[in-house]
């Protein structure tokens, strides 16, 4: 099946021993990078720390094994933290499992219906707006643990969070803040280019040793979650019901859309680095299968992780084997070392996520977009502020609707409907660069010519209807020149029908010229061609004008 062709089965045909060792090294290094991130993201999402590792192991393996990219690394990412936390708060862990599995099913359908290429057309201001908004939300969610604030329940809303933080600022624990700052400084100043081991892992090890050796009293994973299991969970399917499906369909679509955007964006970045080409629909199907399986084992949503994918490429990973090694390495680490994870200070995990939020913020890109056209700036700011102040689901919905409306307006703006007269023959800035303007000098007063330039969609149909007001009984023949119309939709057809009705009222003969294949097909299926008559449709304007002149001469003679 062409829609589903995993890269693993393509690359394994010519697989070499040398490539295996490169993939093995890259996979192990990426697993070390993924370890602290997976734990931190799970805790920040409102679930147990093991869930992050379960997701990275199960979904990460399947994304590499079944995916359409040679080097994609999958797992939990910061983008999902906000939506996951919101689902857990509203619908509980079972609701999260259902939404994750439903989101996976939607992604599979998106791949089967070849939506892989469509996802890439989501406007850049929208993706930047909600990515920057997510970054701000992630940063805000880590303040309590980083400062050790004494707050029983942190409000879910952004403004409520900061109100609670300001109110509890006097409860800051200096030792907790010190541990968080040490972790943050290690991550920021760790020599990434010289040492393969990630600074986040070193930060966890150093701060955990400081806490354990000194015996200082700070909140750790163990003091919050108790003993941690090192075993993979058994599959569990929550009780689905139509009522639950209805309330979770919105979050499920957000998981599917967000996962699709991030995974395909990561695949595109990877293509540029290795000179490859991913299979977008295969990638969507694989991401869907991975998310359904992750949900089945109690995991959280997963997608392609850009930072881990880039790390994989830089360390020699060139086939899906590297991603599979990454998942197996995480499994071995979990089986052996998971009980030790309970010693990790929460302030250190908060420091990791603060750095993740900074890297996600794309603040330079955000500032650059503020210099864009006003319509793009509006989309950017609305998406950003709705993500931060309201909800990610609403932000994506509003952003997409607004972007679509602005696209309609732009399409209408670029489409021009102009009357061609003898005066146009003297103009140098004609809308038709290849037009023989001398033909216009032949125009009798009883023949009107209108030209449509640009896509004839719903946005431009209103402009066309204004032409009706300029048509009266003095005109005998009206030529509609459509050679510069590449496409036409149902609203344009409706406008043409109304136009034909008005022309028939005044007994005006309508002639089409230069009709391109797509508009001709649309007009044929809509019955417009039959309505006006095939004999009144001409390939070029000169033939249409000659016919109109002949028709005019006959009426004058009669």
C-alpha cells in the first residue's frame, strides 16, 4: 500500500555493520537526553513520572519502526504538556487515555486520507503563536517547584497561577531555589559541543547527590509520588461511551493536529539535515498507531521531537534503527535504575523544563513576525494570547478560522474584475500583459467586455456581482474574458447564474473566451455551459470579438 511504506523496511535492505554501530551510538546518546525530559514532562503534565518513560519507550519504538522518516525520534514533548495537564484536570487519567487513543485514530485517518501534505500549509503565525504560548505556559507551571512555594493547589488558569504565586512569594524555600539554580546553571553552561552527555542529566545527577549527601529537606519525586515501578504496565482500555467520546473529541483533535504539525515539522527539519525525503502520510499513520498503543499502556501523547531528532542526526543516526535503540536503551535504564529516580529533586526537573520553555519560545522568530503585515500580526497575537489566557484547543480553532478568513480576503484582493473599453487600448499598465490592445479599438458601443484576473472564488464573487449593476438594455453582447482565471468554485458559479439571469432579462447575449480546464469542468458540471451554449465559448478573445461583431452586424441589418 503506497500510503504506508515505513522507512525501516526501505533502509534495512542495504544495512551495513558500520551503520549499525553509528545508529547504536546515536540511539544510546539520544536515550540519555530523553531520560530526564521524559520524567520531567510527565510530572509537569499531571501524571506519574513513569508515564513519560513508558511513552518514550513504546511510542518512541513504534514511531521509528513504522514511521516515514529515517531519523525521527518520537516521545513526549513540551508542546503536549499543556493539553495533557488540562485533560487530566478535567477528565482524569482515563479521560487522557481515551483522548490519546482517539487522537491516534484521527492521525491514522489523516494519513489514510493523504492529509500529510495539507498539514504543512497551516500558516506560520499560527504555529509560532501557539508554540510561544505553550512555552510561556510551561514556564509558568514550573514556578511553584522551582521556588518551593507552599501552595496546596495551583490554579489551572494563567492569571490565577500568577496571582497564587505572588500571594505565596513569602513561602519561598531558599534551599529549594538554590538547588533549582544550580541545575539551571549546569544546563545553561554545560559544554554541549564538547561533551556528548546532556547537561540536563548531569544537572539531575549533581543536584540529587547534593540533596542526598547533605540531607537538606527539599521536595523530591519520591516524597511526592512514593515508590516508582520499574515494570511496564499491562494494557488497559478505559470504558468508552458515546457521552465521553463527545466531550473528548475536541481535545482528541487537538492532540492529533498538534502531533501531526510537530512530527511533520521535525521530519522536514531532518530532511534538510540529511538530504532525505520523508513520507508524510506514512509518518502520520505511524504516529497514530504509536499514540493509540501509548494510550493502551497508560502513556501520554507522543510526537516527533525536534531536539532529539537533531541530536540523533548529529551523532550519526541515519536509519530508524537508531530510534529503536533509543527506546530499548530507555527500557533497560528504567528496569535497572527507576527506583533511584525517586531521589531526584523536583526543583531540578523544573529547571529542565524552564530551559525547554525558553528553547520552545522562538522569541526571535516571534519578534520578527511582528514586522509582518497587520493581518499576520493579528493572527500571531490572538493565537498566542488565547493559548496563554484561555486554552490551546480554542487557540488553534480561532487561529485557523481567522487565518482562513484572512486568506479569503487576500484571495479577493488579488482578483480583479475590469471592464475593457477603447480607453484601455491606450493604457500601458493593462491587467493582461499578452493582450493585443488594438482589438479594443474595434469595440462597438453595443458590445461590453469584462475581464476576470485571478482565482474566481467566493471572496471575489461579490466583486463580480457588482458588475450586474453596470449592465443595462443598451448592451447587445457581453464578452466575459476568463483566460486569467486558473480556478473557480461553487460561489462563483452561483454568481454567474445570477449574472446570466440579469443578462437574459435585458436580452443580452453572453460570450465566454479563454476558459481554462478547471473552470470549464466546473461550469460544465454546473450546467452553465449548456445554459449559454457551447457555440458561445471561444478559445481566444479575437474569435469571441469577431463573433460579437458579426452578431451585432446581423441585428443592425435586420
